[in-house]
């Protein structure tokens, strides 16, 4: 065995050891429960009796509403874990961990290619690749993508982006000697990899942007630069997708009605200023990992109201602007440093940009973390011989710190009681953190303890209608409804900032036997709250009005007041861009009352709205409408036949 083969063997064994180490560090967190958005995204597994056939699988795959494309590949992966609901979270989290480790293998292959572009010797290439992979795999910022089941969407999108980049760079290298083969590989990497990544999560559209970062930094001075793709190919496979990304963002800013630009409690300007602070905070956590916090709930992150409110906003904007300018100006002199900066910023351009998402989530660093990790490993191993030992030793010490922090946090993620208690303690102003702790105690029958956490949330958010409704529910569950809480509901609805809980809790209250048997609050009280919210300035967007009118329709339907339910549903349908689902629900309500002729008119209305929805056309919901129409016509014909035979 020659020296090169021995080196490959040693580093190959090192990669295996790193994969085993990563599994060992994360495995204790696999026993944790479903959290945050997991349940909302996975509940459809159990709709209509679960997935029992290919049409059922297709229905679930294309039922997603987490993004404009529905993320069908991610949903397909969930169906591979279970075909019904409720389910056991362990297998879902185990799959997430395996995907994370597989992504680590791709990171190793990719960073090795990066080193080759930088013309590093092979022994140093393998060392840098292994070290960068280790940092990326075991950093505490990677806890939420693994233990939040729904963040498999992030992992799968990253998997296809990484596979696409590895294939692209392989094709780029091959194109120097075999142009046709090289261009085929590059096209597959960008085309197929990008499509699969986008169908997992929209972040996949960043793949061409990552290639642009590589080409303008570490590949710009490479000896392989002669194999740089031709201008026409770059225009189609790199610059065109980037232009589409820019158009997508612009459309979200200017033309969206509750879709790409959901309602938030901050303006677009405030969001962009805040994201500067958020990115600096991400960088701080990259360098100084949080040894105690959960990294899960950040709904209490305070938006910036101006450059000096708080003053850290101005500092963050200056640092990011200077970093971007320096990276662009010195990208040829310091290509790896420029790569680290530009890769990090490119990875955040979608979720930290002008699409009005929530402000802060640590899982958004899943791929962006690669930039700083590779730069740190590179500069450690190319440091002058006199100090290299100390620099590498410091980096390995940092890696050990990350491993210990991840191992400790994994224990916490696997223990819902400990996790929820720490989250609530460390995030006292976070509504979600307090509700998570309340959920833990509710599941154990301790309503009093659960109420204490929600009361704490109300102390910080006295006019939040979602919190007020939850307190009423807990009081009813405990059999002791505080009349002061019910009287405060309308006042809270009048002043409440926008909260998504408004579109969940009323239906849960209406459908709950607890609330039906609770003296002191009626369905009319809940309707009054919804009508008050319709007048709240924070709920004036078309999407919010639609949801509120639909909630009112749902309550009327539960009471059997069909005409009022249909009237409210009509207002929901007209409040914003028509949604065929609302017309279909109206048809279903009418059909349940035997009014098939009127129901068929709403099916026609649904078909008209369906024709306006590119998403519905793409994923074939027309078939569902046609099937429902046939069932209605058959039921109507049977009704008419029975009427004719009646004496």
C-alpha cells in the first residue's frame, strides 16, 4: 500500500469515527416529543383514516402549505416513517439524525473539492475537510434541524444542494479533458439537484447562488479555472435561477396577499434592520456556542425600530456591510476568507431577506455554517509552521467544546420536562416557551401548573388574544372558569397584536367537549371575539379577514346554522384571492344537509378558483374536485329517485 492509499485509509476511518461520534452525541435527544410545528405538519398523515393507497400518499404529499411549492419530497419522507397519526416521534428523529450524518459525508466530499480548488496538498486537504466536517456536524446550532422533525425539510433541501454542488464541481473538473461529460455532470448537479432541493424546501433555489460564491472566490484563481463553464451555460444554469430568485423575493414584497408575505407585528423596514442583528447573533453563536439554552423559541426577539433602537442595530449593519464589501474587494487576495463570508450571507439571503418570515430560528444556519467552518479549518492548517500547532490545537479545543455542548443539550432535548422548564425559564417573555411548559403539565393532568405558565405569558403580553383564549380553555378544563377572564376576551381581541393562534384556538375550543360543557362561555361569545378581531387594525389584511370569516363559518356549521355558515364562508371566499378549498367546504356542508343542487354550484365555484391557482393546477387538485362532483351528482340522482318512488 503506497503513502497516498494509507492516507486515504486513515482519513476514511476518521470520517467513519466522526459519523459514529455524531450519532453518539445526538442519540439521547431522540426520545423527545414532537415539538413546535411538527404536529401541524404531520397531522395530515392521519386524515381520512391514514395512508392506505397510492392516491392517499399523493394527497398527503401535495397537502403541504409550509411553502409556495408545498415541499412534497419532504412530506414523502415523513410518509416513509409512518402512514398514520398519532405516531411515535423516535423514528422520525432517528431518520433526521441519519440524514444529518449523510449530509456530513457530503460536506466532507465538498470541502475536499474546495481544497483542491485552492491547490492545497493532499494531506492538508484531507485534514481541512475532516476538521470542517467535524465542526459542521457536531456544532450545537445543528440541534434544531435534527430534533425538530419538521426541519427534515431543511436537511433534505441541504442534502440535494450538497449533492448538486459535489456533482457540479466534479463535472467542472472533468470538463477540462472531457467537455461533454463535464457539462452533463454540471447540468445534472445544478438542474436535478436544484429541483429536488426546491421540492424539499424553497431554500434549494440558493444552489446557483452558492455556485456563484464558489466561482468568484476559491475557484477564481484556481489552476482549474480553464474549465470554468462557458458564458452561455452560466447564463442558463446560474444567472437565470438567481434572477428568478430575485423576482420571487420582489413578488413576495410587492404583490403577496398573506402568502409569501404573511402578517407580522413589524414592518418590512423593521424586519430588515432586525435581521442585521440576527445575523450577528448567529455569528456570535457560531463562535461562542450556547451551552445552556435550547435554541428553540425566539418569538420574543425584539424588532429594531430604527438604526439606533436599539443601538446594536447600527453596529450590526456596519459590521455586515463592511464584511460584505471587504469580501468582494479582497476575494482574490483572500479567497477562502471571502468564501466564508459570502457563503454565510448567501445562505441567509432568503430567510433573512425581504420575505416576511419570523425573525429568528437557529436551524436557518444549517448550510450557512459551512462557510465559517471551512474558513476556520483552512486557516488553522495553513498557519505558519511556528504557530500552526497552537492554532490547530485551539480549533480542536473549540471542536471539543462544541461536542460537549451538543451532548449536554441532547440530554435536554430527550427529556420534555427538562426541555420545557429550561425554555420557559430562559425565555420568560416568549409566549411559545411558556405554552410549551404548559403543554408538558397538561399532558400530565396538572392543569394548575400549566395555568401558571400561561399566566406568566399573559403578564408579559396582557392583550394577546391567543393567550387569553388559552387561559379560558384551561379554566374550563379545571372546572373553574374565572369570569374576569371571559370579560377580558373582547378587550384583548380589540387590542391584540397579530397572532397565528387566533386561527387555531377558536376551532379547538368549539370542537372540545370541555368548552361545550363549560358554564360561562358560549359559542356566541367566541363568535363575538372573531367579529371584534375583524375590526382590529392588526387583522385587516385580506388573508387575516378570510381566516376570521372562515372561523365564524365553522362555528355556525358546528351549531347546525347552515345558512349563516354559508354566508360567512362566502365572505371568507371574497376577502382575498379566492381559495377553492373554501368553496369545497361550503359544498360539503350543503351536501351533508342534502342540498345537492346548491352544493354543485359551489363545486363550480371551486373549479373556477382552482383554475386561478397555479399550485392547484400543478398538483392536480382538479381530480379531487371532479371526484367530489361525481359523488354529489350520484347522491342527488339517488335523492330524486327516492322522491319519485315515495307515495
